[in-house]
DNA sequence: CGCCGACTTGAGCAATCTCAATCATGGTGG
DNA sequence: CCACCATGATTGAGATTGCTCAAGTCGGCG
C-alpha cells in the first residue's frame, strides 16, 4: 500500500552509509495495522527489526498473573525493539497499535548480518538502545522520586514547545493511556487534572491549555523542595569518600 | 596494584575476538576505590568505558531538586555505562562505590575506535545495552505493577539458587540500599520484613533465611490474583482489533 | 431515544510516607 | 570494664497519597 518512506528519515539510521541503507531498504516491508492490532507478543521469537512509520504503538509487559504494564509508547520514527543479533532472541515485551498505525519491518536475520558486516549499522543500533536506556532511566527516576501529580506536570510540559509560555495542544491518545504512562489509575489522573486547574491548566476532553508553563514549572519545583524521601539515598550531606 | 583480570571474564566480551581483546587489554586500567568514592558524575564527559571488577557500585540520578534516585546496582563483571561512541557524550547518571570496589577502565576514544573497526565489539556493546534495557524494563514493571512487599519478595527470591527450597544467605549491602533499590523508605522496608516473618522469612541483621521459597512464591502469586489496577491497561478482555 | 465509551466525582480504605522515639551494635576512650 | 557515641534498624502514631468500588456526567451514534 503506502510507499516505504526513505530510511534516512528514521533517526536510527543517521550515520549509516548509503550502500547499507540501500540493502536494508530492499528488505523493508511496510505494514498497516488497525487500532488494537498486535505487532508482536512478549516471548515470541524476534523475526524482524521494526519501526513505527506513523501512529502510536504501546509496548507492554504481561506478568504471570496476567496484568499488563505499559513500558513505553513509541511513535513516528522510533524503533520497536532493540536490534536482534542472534537468531534465537525473543521479545521482552508486546507491541500493540494504539489507533491505526503503520510499521516498517526488516527481517531479523538480514539485519543481524548487516550489523556484523558493517559496524556503522551496529553502532546505530547501539545508539538506539542507549536512547532507550536513557528513556527508561528517566522513567524509573520519575516513578521512584515523584508523585503522580508531579509526573503529570512534567508529562504535560513535555508537549510544550520550549519557547512558548502560554501553550495549548491536544493529547495524542486517550486519558486511559496517559494514566498508564504515568503509572496511575484513570481516577487519580482525573483528580490530578482537577487539582492542576488551580495552577492554570485547562482541560477540555483531549485538549489541554496551559496558561503559563514557567509558572507551572516554578510552582512544582517549589513543591519539590520537600521531596518524597522514598528514593532519597542520603539524608542531605554526602557520606564522603573518606 | 592488582593485576588486570582477563577481559574474557567479563560477560561483555564474549564474542569479541582475541586480537581486539588484546588491544583493549593493553589500554585497560584497574582502579581501587574506597567506600563512597565517586567514579563519575552525571553530566560529566564520558572519558572511559568502565566495568566493575569487584564490589558494588550504585548508579544514581540526581534531580534538579537535589535528591538522588537509585537506578541500578552493579557488581562483579557488569559494565558501568553504555559504550560511548562519540567524543562528546556525557554520563546520564552518577556512579559511586558502595563499600570498597575495584573498577576497570578503558579510554572512551580507544574503545569507540575499536568498535568502529570491529563490529564484534560493537555488537558486544549492543548486547550489553540490551541487557540493561531488559533490567530497567523489569524494574519499571515492578514499580508500576506491584506493591513494596511484593517487590521485596521477588528481590529476596532472586538471591536463592533455583534448586533449593530452604535457603539462607546474607544481603550484600545494607538495608538502606535495599530500600532504595526497591523504591521505598527504610521504614516500610523494615515493616515489610516484619510482615514476611509470617511467611517463613527470618532476618537477623543482614542474614536472611527463607523456610520455603516455593511456599513464599505461591502465597504471593495468590495475592497477585487481585492486582493493583494502577498500571493495568485494560479491564480484562482485549479491546480487540476491530 | 437509549446505549456506549470515555471521563469525572464521591466515599472509604489500604499502602506508604513522615516524624520521632527507641533499640541494638560496634567502636572508642578513659 | 564501662560510659558514650555513631550508625543502622525497628517501632509507633498520624498524615497523605493513591487505590477501589460505585455512581454519575457527557458526547456521540445507531
């Protein structure tokens, strides 16, 4: 259906030489997925290196008990897995389209072989994995060190262009998903939004308006002056490298 | 002081050819650190690829507000950063020795050059980053989907050899750090331990004894039948790909 | 019109944090 | 040997956050 977009447009491939890109492009397939379609499931063999072309894909882990946890939400240009190196690797999480989405796939074997032949591709895969590590690291910090409300504020601010103070935008997915992203229930999210009204945050369904990003941020940095101790490691002064 | 241990002993380097390993070994330096010594700090330029030779090193993030969050605890054989590719990369977290620790360092520039020349080294770095992603992913799942007590149980079980039901061991670091690892305060950790006594978990300072790992696990799987909804994404049945 | 899905709101409860006090332990100096 | 201190661990009491269950709103849409 849709023409395969040039691989150059994916951040993953900056730094990869044209010849390799040509070869990869030859193997790439674009797939359209309906909302809710499962792209792959945790535990399955990894058969391809995948990317999001357009739309949103949620990555989730399912525990033995059956409940799903959202790990990450990927959108245009992002990879869907870490690059597979060996033939017997399995997915560590599942991927499901949120709304209609199109993905690009390159067969795992071919991809692995090209990485082995061409270190620039391997380094691209490494850089991508590092970006993921950075993302997850930030997520853990958030979860351990800040309240739901605080996480919501940061989440909202992340949608605002850095140079505008007043800002309005629309959430790219429903509040159920936002709640999962933040690791809270829908109810808590809703109440958090309600409390943020006092700080100049308007909400109308998926539309969000922030009166002053700077003010919002300032007010929450103030709150953070009395941090949750949960993840605090020391009491205030360095234990010193004697 | 201490002789550099053969790089082959580091899981990182399986799959890397001898010649490259030779060259790396020539650049490697072993450093001994006292308890509390800082190996590097978040934001600093990455000057070396580092590994733990012996001991424990905690990786932490410091927020603008000043509070530290534990991201990961690394011990014998683990890497300390993702492999640096470019000269201007900076550390995303700080590293500090917990107790005396020795680390091995290989200059970043050299390491990057060898990765560029030799895809097997780049693939080793990729595999390492993937392990980190898997670790962090599990961490996020834990934090979002299970209670402090549940996390503690899993943590304790992770110290037990798979084949023994009765099991006793000693925590490798103090309970303060265990608490940080689990993302709770010392107090809740202490109370969780107290509650676990009812499930056959003995504690005497750092020593832990578990009467029956199987029973403990079973009792907690049962509890998990009523999961926290916080990170539950759907109510029970798939929303279906229409 | 009546239902559905998404969202909100309310009331009560459970988990966890905070602050503060207590306790055990090990080392130190007298 | 003992008084004393520092550190880590435990315990208690009360406040808070966030969850659960349940009901109610709201905007479509057949």
